[in-house]
C-alpha cells in the first residue's frame, strides 16, 4: 500500500463525489501541461538583418578635371543646373520654318485660284474628286494632296518649335549667387575647359536655371549665406561630396523648413501686432481720435504688400485684391 501511494496511483472517493488525491492531481496537471494548446501562437522570431550598405555619394574629386568634373558639379545641386537657352537660334529656326510655311500657304492659295478660274469647282468641293483628278494643270509640280501633306509636316514642326520656345522662355534666369558659384568653379581648379567650350558661361543674359521655381527662392540664398558666415556644421552627406573648403552644400529639406518657419512667423506678426496695437488704443480710449490707428493700418498694409511682392509671384491685381481684403 505504501509503495502504491508513493507512485500516486491510488485514489480515494468521498461519499458522492470523486476527489483525487494530491499526488494524482499533480500528475494530471503535469499531463495537461504537456498537451500543446491549439490557440497558443508562437512568438515570431526577430529577424536580424545585416548592416545596410552605405549611401553612395558622388565625390567631385573622383572625376577628372574637365567635362567629367564639371558635369558632376552641375548635377550635384539644383542651384548649379545652369545652361544656355540659345534664344537667338530658336528665333532663327522659327523664322525659317515660318517662312517655309508661308511659301507653302501661298502655293496652296494659287492652286485654289487656278481651279476656281478654270471652272474646276468640283475639285474645291470634294477631296475625293481632287485626289482622283487626271493630269495636273500646267505649272503644278505636285497635287493639292501632296502639298497638304508637306504643309502638315512643316506645321507640326513649327508648332512644336513654338511650344518648346515658350517653355524655354518660361524658365527662370539663375540668381546672381548661383551664377557666381558656377562661374568661380569653372574659372578655378574645378572645371577648367578650353576657351571655346567654356564660353557659354559668359552669355549671362542667355542662361537659364533648371532649379525648381519657388516663390521665396531668394530667401533660401540668404539663409545659406548666413549659414556660411556662421560656419554652421555641415551634414555628413554634404561633407562627403567634396573636400574643397570653398564649396559648401546644404540640405535642401532643412533650408525649406527654416524658410517656412520664417515666413510663418512673419505672417503671425502681421496678424497679431496690428490687432494688439489697436487694442491698446481702444483701451486708452483714443482709437477714434488718435491718428495712430490710421498709421498702424497703413503701415501694416504696406508691409503686407511688400511681403507679397518679395516672397510670391503674385500679379499686381492679386496684390491689390489681397490688400483690399
């Protein structure tokens, strides 16, 4: 009996309920623990990734002096994307294509007059009849359909040239700061070219910038200039672009954030300061008699118009409407 109790196999029963002994209960619990639960989920193991490869940054010094290094410099920042638009050349091409189109137009009118004078009005009223006509009239070197096909090609070229010229006209000229940066780089140790190849940078009036237009782009230049004077610490990515101490790169995202904060503070000041001044006048009881209230309104209206003109590309009527509002 003792040996059986030690093994935990003997159970005792009460009068009307079956109660297991302590040793038997412990054994049952152990058996339950060994059964895997269906709803239990295994914790996902953390995936250990390897180190990410370092960001590849183009370094100016890795490119030979000449066109390779100059192309790397021009593409290293949006402010340096400066090229010629060749405005006189586009004008010459437009004039040439326009003249060719005019001659074809005059020839078409002459064909129409010839058919009208010779009572061949059916050729003017039906393209099918005109395409199936017999011998061409005297002096015609081609049919009207062939002439129209030529006019179609020339007109498409002319329209495409017009639109391209308009797009070039819409591009902004580079700022003085950006132009000086590229000019100094080309004239110094960075991008030496032969005189003939480097002559494009001296056509200042014909240069355009591919930098995305922003309403307060000049403020970005002022902030960059201030950072350069204060010798603020550059970012790791910008330092890796060159070892030249005279070339400075700044993070465009941070510059844009700083510019937005400055403009926001100016707008809040324009809204709060005049209201506070008028409140002080009303509290003193002189808002209706003192000319200071009129001066406050006039001064802040002028400041508001000046900020619109300086920070945005609003037209005159838009500035007038905003000031009146």
